[in-house]
C-alpha cells in the first residue's frame, strides 16, 4: 500500500493506493510543523487511519506547508514514523508538490496561493532559485491570510463601502476583542485570516473586493516573482484555492507585468499521484 499526502496549513488531502491500484481519498486537518509538534502529528494521523491496516503501508510521500527546512521535515517525519512503522517515508515541501504537479520533469516557475504563498524557479529536477518564505506575519503576499487581513483592516477602520460593510457585519458579527483574541491567543491565526476569503468569493463582483485582490496579487508579483530574476518566457504555474478562484484577476496582473501565465490548479494531489505512480 502507498500513501501520497498534500498538506497546507488548513487541510491535508490523503490518497491511499491499495496493492491492487484502488485509490481512497479523504481530508484531515492541516499539518504544519510551525503550529503542531511531532506528538500532535502522530495523534492526528492515527485518528485518520483507524480503518486501515497500517502494517500494510510500505511507502508514504508527504508534501507539506512548513516543510522547507530540514528540522521541520524531521519533526513531521518523526510524527509519521510513529504511525507508519513499516513504511519508507519521504517528507517534502508543499512548494515541491506544486512543481511536481504543475511541471513534472519540465521547467517553470512554481507558485502557491492558498492560505499562504510561495514561489520558486524549477528546472525540472530541483529549485534553482526560490524566495525566502516569511510566513503570514511579514510575508505571504497574495495569499488567503494576506487578503483576509486587508478585509479585516478595511472593515474595522470603516474603510469598507457601506453596502459591503453591512453584508460583512451580518455574516461575521465581528468585535475587535474577539479579533485580537483569535490573532494573538488562539492557535492557527493564519487560518482565521484566510477564512474571510470565503466572503471575497461570494462578493467577487464588487469593485472594492476586486481591488483588494488585485493589489494583493500585485504585491505577490512585486515581492516574490520579481525577486527571483528568471527568464520571463518561463510559464508561471499556480496551485491553491486563491489562485484558482481568482484566476481571472491573477492572469491579468501577470500579463500586465510581462509574464506568461501557466497552469492553475486548485489541488495538486491527483497530479502528484500520477507523478509518483
């Protein structure tokens, strides 16, 4: 049995491939080693696989947010190893998942626009250049958490148009103490910020929202793509819900900056299964 997993900060998608080739897919909470430790990973994964014979799992390939550095990969590996004791386990970054899913063994610029954001130049085998991922506090331009932060700021500072503000208030009933509590005391503040992009999707026709999204993508291009210094003829591919649902604005901004938009996919997991099988 083989397992391939793709994890963002919000959710993890697992695909279990049986010895006969049958595929079973399901979701769990996101696994990001910046927010949970090895023991918590072990407990979370155990609850996901209660209906499987874990001794039959021989290979596990895990791609995850927060898995760019060796110590974070080791933490995830430790948590997974405690569950899948008979398996050969590989832990890779979510950015490599994007590269494998978008380009396979061909070159391009692999990008993520989901809860967080990231970008790197891929030569068909490895990354030749990549940005410094700074996380939701001082980076993640263009991401769900970045866009959600702009919504909160505009609402709480009374900068949102009245019609939109009323709709936002009716849907979320937000108070400043609650916001500060969620951001500074409770776990997963990046997910909390990104949750407001659901409102953006529902009201995507509104000019105010489109401007926030457009400005966020312009920041992604300015602070991430332009710092990579790659051949502008390379296709730029994206994975993630933000890129997928707002791809019309994203493509406009890429073309306006002289870039070539490539494939945009919501979830890379099915392409990853093809890549590994």
